[in-house]
C-alpha cells in the first residue's frame, strides 16, 4: 500500500545536507534515486560523493547555497506506508535505529587481521587460485626449454595496470600482487562480518554476490588504476582500493551502485560497518515486500487468466460468425436461385408453355426447386436448434 507525501523544497535542502541521501530516502519510504530526482526538479544542490567521508574525517564543510527558484516549492510523490517513514511503522523504525546503533558500536567494528592465515573459505580459495596464477605468469617468463622454439605467454597477463583477474567462481578481487594481502584481508574480515549478520556469498558467472532474503548485491574489490605515459596509452596501479557494490534487487531501497573508496582520512576499513548497516537496513521489511510480491504475482496471474479467457471468447465468437456468414451466403445463393426459377416459370406461363410435372419445363423446375430446398440451410438450422440448442453455438 502506498500513501502520498509532499516534500517542501527548503526542508528537503536542509535534510540532504545534514543526512546521507539513502537515510533521507528510507525516512520517506522512497529510493535514493527518487530523492535525487526530486532535488533536481526543485533545483536543490546535493552534496558530492566525497562530502560524507570528509565530514566523518572531521572536516567542516559549508553546504552549497540554495538558489532562488521561481518554480515549484514542493513535490508530491508516493511512499509505502509501512516503510518506517514519518507516520509509518514504529516497530520498523525501532529496528532501523537498533541497526544504526549496533553498527556504530566500536565493539561491533569489522575486524581486519594484519597477519596470520586467512579465515574465510572463499578467501582461502581465492588465495590458492592467485598462487597458481603467479606460478603460471612466472613460468611464462622463463626462457624456452630445450626443444622449444618459444614459450607461450600466460593467459593471465595483460590486465591494465598489472591487475590480475581470478576468473569465474572466485571472489572478484582484482589487484596487483603488491596490494594482494591487504585486499584479501579486507575481504576476509568483511565476509566474516557479513556471515555473522546472516548474509551469504554465491557466484554467478564472473559476479560475487552478497545476499540475504530478497536483497542481493554484486561485490567487486579492485585496485584503482589511471592512464599514464607520454601518450596516455599505458596504465599504472595507484595502490588505492575501491569496493563496488551493484544492487541486483529491483525492490531494494539501495542505490544501483555504491562505492567505498580509499580516502587519506578514512580508508575502506573504517567504512565497512556503515555499508553493512545499509545492507541490513535494506533487508528490514522483507516480509511485507514478500507479501506484496506474492500479491503482485497473484494479480498478474489473474490478469493473465482473464486475458486468456477473453482471447478464447473472441476466438470462439469469430468462428461462430464465420459459420453464420457461410450459412447466410448459402441462403442468399439458394434464395437467388429460387427467384430465378420463379422468373422462368412466369415467362413460361406467359408464353403458354406447359409447366406441369411430366413436361420438360415442369420436370426441370421440380428438380431445381428440390435441389435449392436441400441446399437452403434454414430448415437444417431450425431443426438443429430445436433438437440440440448447443449446436447454435459451434466450437472451433
């Protein structure tokens, strides 16, 4: 169920500069994309992506001034009543507040080990895969053995900036060997934290997917690269990491893409709890979304059933009209024949010719009228309707 909400320009301007857009969206029961659209419609300036990491790092940043706008000063949209918005479900709002408190608690901070073996099976599997790739690359650089004219290069060479792609069925972590240990340890701690909160990891093609209930995001950790060289035709790795999450759930309140970037004042390690909190908040309300999905599926099935019935009814109606048209055509032909026979009889009488049975004209008229009577569908139709009424509505 949805309810209309009206957002005032001045109030929304204050909110988007005081609170991240995704939290503003959750408060009103709409998506972050919808908030951005409304801000654009009302000419409200929005913070840059780097705004909140800088605020959390302690920087004082003044909001962009709100420009004069002679146009609309409010915007009406529709939100789900149970979304935890103003006037919404207090129980859901309490759950969301609890999640925020838990992820802000230092005791629940994502733990990133600095040494020792990796703990997670996904990370161990990837580490073993990368060792194999290292060996393959090293062997490809050796001089040819005796009897070999040349040595084939490794299939893993050639990624921009020296990044190594592990391939399908592995965590999508693309970094240089120099950044590998840090990247694997980040993934190790991150996946452990997700698992402790009920999330799971699965693979589809070249995607690593974090999922719980109806929430699913594709996870990818890469080292940032940039073009270099005199002609900018080469790539170099910068030694900074970027985590990208792409939402795969069309009912989710999460933005389509979320990026965690290494920041001098706030590395990725310090941003993980906030992101996990966003994932957990997105899961809240799953039961209601599942109910709505079932209701939507049932309504869709009913619409399909009615459409099939209508199509079948129209098909049967077209067929019956075709049968009726064929009968009417037969009747018109025989009626025209009978009028012609009456015309022949009239002309013969006028000439004084015999039309009695036994005479040539009489015999022919008798035969022709009997043939027309047999071809006329009227008697057959009346007889069938009286004996079997259903025959009046033939099926295709």
